[in-house]
């Protein structure tokens, strides 16, 4: 594995690689850089197979890159099932893949598990656009806050958005997502907001009026028990899978996973790509792939029209990328990783039309077929959920202030229904302001912030592209009213 | 095969003939100097071009209402080209038998003044050889690259390849 997939020059991003790190992977020394995840560093060195499936021993590779799937579980320093995509490299780590995907527990383990107790007024789970805005808003109003995120870099999906955002001036129109992340992180830092990175919230228990969060560290033997008056669940979403033969082959990646590789770690995900889905995510990821030096052979879209903005489609079209509408992927071809994709035209009932199959030589298939809200914490805590197709799946039932059916628990951003980053930031503002307000902080100002964010969000949803989430939100608000 | 049926704008990511007509500035205005061509016709919630325009030429009547342009007020400064998140604004100028098209560009390598490039149409097909006349770079790294092409292609050329 002497390959180096690291991108040296990028039209938008810079990848300062300062401190070299050396770790061991199955007996071999791997050179990496501080700030890379184990999985990213392995990918950069040319590794494609990260693990094998339990029953059929099929190879599995990179997929989501943000700790939400199980494709990169490895044994690290004797600890099995480590999500290597969210653990940073450090000198001397010993990493091994797991036979048939299963790790073995060590015979002895560290019994000196450190337990730390923390008390805070507002705990924000997930430090993406919604969570950061929520924490900044609440902190500014005087509330004590902590932002918890299981990644070791803060900013959620914003830190991989190299494109400029649409929106209004005060909501960062014309600013790249990565820059928005920097601005939000700077704001929170200046306000003295606190952080817990590399920390996964695995449970929320209600004790009287308080929420008790169980938060193990991803990188050290330590568990935090956080007691909070209010919690905001802004955990984002998971990428959807599409059903087709060989969809589990290494080389079939989620769009966000690809963005993580190329835009966070500066690693070229592949040479030739097929993108599945012509919504905004698919169109944007295709453009970003070209910026990273990958050739995009085609975009296929099962619908008879582009789902995303025309302007995003025009951007890739004029770079010569064909968009095949009413087409889908029939199968991925390859033994241990993707070597080609077969696409096929669909008829009006979404059935493949025989004889229209076409083979495209690619080494990666990027799935941009939607997202599913990450509702695990509300579900575990006993929140009432509803399946709302317009919002992408199961979400906690909530009102216009983002309050759920559990006292003191809010949802915001994609975890409250799939939408986009600008509305996620606005929802974060609403939830953060309402949490501070209900704790008695600066009621007039809190109300003003909340009302303004609500006005902005309804303006945004007035666009034809906002119709779907608007309908979904209206449904869920009605459900909340019925419960109350 | 990708262009079959329905609304051509949404289907292919390419403006229809009708829409191209709609966004074409008056010829006499384009002969006077560079002028913005805004190829943004959907109701996207965005007003970046409106406030980036220093001469008040781009009018946004609401955040989800597509921008309108007052060609007489437009000075062809290119600020809108650099800011538009959709990379949907271009400048055109007609000079004799030539046209100058300014294209937002975010790829490597960076085009150099004087360099010969291949001009591409909206589908990315090569349509002419072109010369780079000017490269404007914003601090967020988007470039506005002015290339010279045959006059008749002024509403066709929207991309380039180095």
C-alpha cells in the first residue's frame, strides 16, 4: 500500500498537513497526518476493504465517514468494533481488520473507567448547523451550554460544503459552507460555549425535571454523565441506501461520505464516478468531485426531472457531465470493489426497460438518494415519533418552537425532518431561544429572536423547493396540537 | 436521450431556446460594454446578487422571486458573477466580430491571461477556440474569467476547458 490518494492542490480548499503520524495496520507502518481519521488515512494509503460481512463474508469499505454506518469497524489497540472513521490517527496505534466483521473482546480490560459528572442548563447533541446556531443563541441569552458531538471535528456537514450557500444576506448567502462553519465556531468560542468532541450520547434518561445523558468518549476510557435542564437533539441524518445487486461493494459510497473524504481530509475518493440521484446533494457532490480531480461519467436520476436547483444542474452540465433522467443503476460490477456500473432506463412505472442497459467504467458509485432523520435519541427516551414521508422518515413529533412530547427536549435541523442547512440554522435559533426563554433568560430578546427566525423560515419554505418540508412540518405541528 | 419530453429547463439542466431569449440583454447594450446575463429562473430562496450589486441594477422583489436586471444601470463590474452561489451569472460584451464572455470558474489549473482555451456550450460540448482576456479572482477563490469568442456564440458559450 504505497499509494497516496491525498489531494495536493484544490481550487477552493487547502489541506495543511503539518505533523506526520505513524501507526501500524496489520503489521505494516502507515504514514498519516495529524487530523486524519484512521479510516481516511487507510483509504489514502490505498486500502479499499475495511471489513467483511458477518454471514457471507462479503467485503465492505468506506461508506458514510461520519460514524453512522458499520462499514469501517476495526480493532484498535485491542478494542473491537471501533468506528475508525471518527477516531483520529495518533502515533503508535495498532489497527487490525476483523475476520467476518466480528471482533474479539480483550481478555482483560481497563477497569479504571473514568466517570465525570457535569451539570449544564442546555446540552446540545450534534454540532452541525442546527446545533451550533442553537448553542450560540442560547449562550448569547445567558444560558450555560455544552455542545456534544461524536466527531473529532466540529461543524457537522457544513465543514464539507465547498459551495456557496443560497439564502439571505443575514443567513450567509454567497458564503461557502466551510466558511459558515468557521464563523459559527468562532462565535461560539468567543461566547465561551463549551464543547465535548469525540463523545457519543448513547442514552437520555429523565430524572424528575432533568435529562441525564450518558456520554462515553470515542477515544478514551471515559464516560460523562451530563445532567441538563434542556436538551436539543440536532443529530442530523443518515444517508439512504439503494437496493441493487452488489450495493455493498467497496466503492459504493454515500454522498456525504465522499464529501468527508475529499473536502475534510483532502483525499481523492476515486478516478471515475457515477452519481446516483440528481437532487441538490447529487448535483453538488458531482461538482465537488470534479473540483477534487475525479471524472464524473454520469448522473442518473429515476425521476423524469432534476430534483435539485436548475443552476446546480447547469454547473455540471457545462462541464460535460450527462444527466440521464428516468435512469437508475441496475447493478454494481466488481469482485472486491467497484469496477463498473450498469445503468438502465426506466419506464413510466419505474420498471427497467430491457435492452437499455449500459455499462459505465467507474471505480466508484456515489449514492445521493436522500437522507433519513437520526431520531435514535428521541426514540430511546420515549418521545412520540411519527413517520412523515415529506420529512424523510421517523421524526419526533414537535411544535413550531421545536418542542417534542418530552418536557425539556427539543429537536432541530435534519433530525427534525430533512431540509437544508439554512433552515437548520434557523431551527437551531428557534430551539435555542425557546430553551433560554423557558429558563427565564432575557424574555423580550429571546422572543424577538424566535419570532424573527420563524418569519425567515416561513419565507424560505415559501419557495417551491420548500413545499415538501413545509407540508411535512405542518403535518407534524398538527399532530403535536392534537396531543396537547 | 437525457433531453426527452417535459420542461426542458428542469430536465436537462440546460435553458430552452425560449429561456435563452428571455435572459438575452439588448444587443445595443451589449455593444456598449460588458453587461450581466442572469440565468437564474427558478424560485430559489436567495438574494446574494441583489445586495452584491454596487449599482442597484439587480432587483430582488422578494427572496424567492428570481432576480430582474436593469441593463442600463448595470456597469458590468462582475461582482454578481463572483458571488452567485449558483454560478449562474455571466457577463457578455459584443466587440465587432467578437464577443467577450465572462464565466465563473472554480477549477484548477487557473486560467492565465493570453492562454488559448476551448469554449464550451451549456452541454459542455466544445464549440470554439477562445483566448483568455482577463481573470478576476474573489477572496473566496471563485474566478471570473473573460474569454474572447466569435460573436455569434455569445449566448451559447458558458464554459471552458483548459
